[in-house]
């Protein structure tokens, strides 16, 4: 068969139109003209409806090898759909402010349809064998590996993360996170491997036999999928946050309705396209895109009685609202909310290692991660040395468009994020902090120059609020007891880090930090296989290791009269 030549690459006709293969061959024009003639006629787009021509034109903006991964519609019950209202959300590249395309701004009606579709699909998907789901997820994983360049480019375009550094680490980062979460690496070492781990977990949902004290009785415990799952995700990890939840849900036998963030929807929609190719049935995965109707959509996803589980990653205030909504029907909930991570450097630490870890922990994703260091405590004896070395390293960073060579750090997601970092810097400086490097935004852009502040006072806003930007705040301390008290003096407890070569101190501090995850002599925590989550107001439940349990019910079956 022939194809259409686009930018030197020969594409299947459906790829040139921006349609999925199934949509292409079901299209009335294809049926009317005949498949043979269509293959010979690359001018199909001139005959196609305006919406299809526009989709193809928009897709060319992304520069993907496989443009059929770009979708400008939501995904419900195996169909690509627009909003019934016709409303659209404009998605822009935060590095250039250029429009990437539009997606539907859906509402309550479409959300209910998605939930109903998921409920219908659950009746069959939940009855598939664990081995079947394992195999399908492995196909999904393989497709993500196959298209990792395109998926990484998508993340750079809609989120701003630099692409080049991620490519350099692709072959080295298989199951562990070795370098910052740049675009392709998010796909390679994080997202795809999450699916791989989820696939293997599908066949490890073991039951249990509990010996009975009663005669002629057997106690058996089985695990069953909980049902329809509502998944609400943030923009900072457009692909990884979804697969961390979706992978476990599908492996358990659940179906899902996903609300991706309006800032970064294309990564999620591309995953839906790959799920079709992997053989995941219609209705198992549903995606509702929304912005202006987010309150009513979120409420429906949390309160609809069909939904049995809600999982959310985002800010603590929003987490509390969703938790309250879900409590109306006592749904199972897992939440990964905000953090205010302490990063502690004791005077017996290896300073070089601590500096490099601080770079990775604080500045990956331009500081827009929930587990990045927010308060950096350095013991007084090495404070000046650490501050000097950290500032020197940060001064070498290159800020810009993530698609350009040599760029180390991209933009913040929007103007509000820039304003918050500006506010934190101004507040700290007004209270006596010193700017060692950076300290300002680039006017009329979403870029903020990576910044190091020294002598940050304890009453600065940054001590109380999560900055979510490229700002390293250095705070001096004297004793172990003092820094533990300071580190724990927040309402949140997601992650914490510290550096010391004293074995006794390592154990003491690790146990005393009031967080869900501790990095001892490392600034990186995330792996597909470990339990990820926080305590206090940073959330509840775990993802990754043991995460599949969040999507299953435990059922006791007692057999008597044996």
C-alpha cells in the first residue's frame, strides 16, 4: 500500500489526516471513495470535513514522527468527542506562549457519560484474568517505549521541560530515576516503567488462607477490583502522574475516568491513542477535558455513586475539597497533596554530594515538583562552603525553550507560578535574605532565573508555603534537635532529605522526620517499585509499590460444614 509523504516520512493515510486508523476506515468519505482509491489519493484532506482538516493542521505544530498521537478531542467509550456545547480550551506552549491547539471544554453531561461507559466496561474488564491484563499492559508499555521520542516532545511542548537532557539519560535510566525529570526521561524511566511494574503486579494480587479456630471451617481472603475509578492529575508530570494511577487501576481490574489538567492534556490523550493500539477495550479508559466547568466535573467524579474510588494528585486545599466530596458516599480515596520538603545538610556530610543532590532535588522541573526541597537547612560549620558551591553550580544553568540544545531549565507553567516565586523572593529579601544568584523573572515570559537565597529567616513565606519554583532557600542551623524541630514544624509531610556520614545520626533522623518518604544521602526518591505518598496534610494512601492495594477490596469467604 502507498502512503502520504510528510516532511520526508511516509505515513499511512490515517496518520496524514490526524484520525485514528479505525476512524479513518469508518469515515463516510473513505467508504464512499473506497480504500484503494483513498490510498492513491493523498488529497483526502481537501475532501474531509473542516474539523478534520483543522486537526491535521494543528497536529503539524507538534512536529511528531507519528502525528496521529495528537488528539484534539476527549475520549469516552472508545470514541473521540467534542464538547456538546462546542466550547474549547486553548492550550499554549509555556516557553513561547504560542497556541498548540484546542481541546473540548466538557461539562457535567459528558462526565456522567464517561462514568456510565466505565461502569459498563467494568462488567467485562473486571472478569478478565490477571494474566490477560498483565499482557495488555506490557503491550501498552512497549508502545510507550516505541514512541518515547514523540511522547517526550509532547511534554516539552505543553509543559516546558527540557528535552535534550532526558534523551541523554534514556538508555541509562531503566528502573531507577538517575537524573532530573526532564521530558523524555519522564517517559523512559518513570512513566513506561510504571506500566511495566503495574503489569507485573497484576499477577501478584494474592489471596490468603487463614487457619480457623472453628472445626470444619476454612477462612479464605480474596482481592477484587474496587470498580470505577476517578483519576484527577496535575500538569507537572503530564504522563507519569496518570500512569502511576491508571496502571495500578487497570492491573487490578478497574476501569477509569480521567480528568487531565487543561494545561497539559495532549500527553494524556496520546496515551489514550496508545491504549487503543494495545488492545484495551472501549470504556475501560475515558478522558474528560474541562476548564471552566472543573468544579461541576470534579464534584460529579467524586460524588457519583457509580464511582467507587477517587485518586488525586495536587494541592492540599483542592485535596481537602475533593476528599470532602468523596466522603458523601464513603468512597475509597488516595491523595498525594502538597509538600514543604526539608533538605538537611549536617556538618559531617560530603558537601560535594550534598550540593549535587540539592541541584537534582530542588531544580528538576524548574522546582515544580511536590517532593522537591523547599527549605534547605545547612549546619553552621559548612554553611558558607555549601552556599558558595551551590550558587556556583546554579549560575551555570541555561534557561530557555526546552527544545533548544543546551537548555537545562524551562519555563514555569504560567504567570501565576512566576508571581508566586517573585513574591517569595521579595518577602525573604525584605526580611534580610541575600540573593546569591538569580532572584528575578524574565519580563513578559514565564521564565524565572534559578535562584539561591542565603540567610533566609524562619518567618519568611517560603518556610510556610510550597514555592513550586526554582528557588533554593538556605537556612542556617546549629544542632540536630533544632533542625528536626524546624523540619517538622509544618502541617504537611510528603518528603524529606538529609546528608550525614554518621550511621547513628542517619537512623535517628530518618525515624524522626515526620514525612512519608525520606532520602538519606540522596535527593531522589521516585521509583516505580516503591510506595510513594505522604502523611499529615500531604495525603493518604500510596502509589507505586503496594499501590495496587488501593484499587482492590479485600473480601473474606468463610466455608463451613466441611
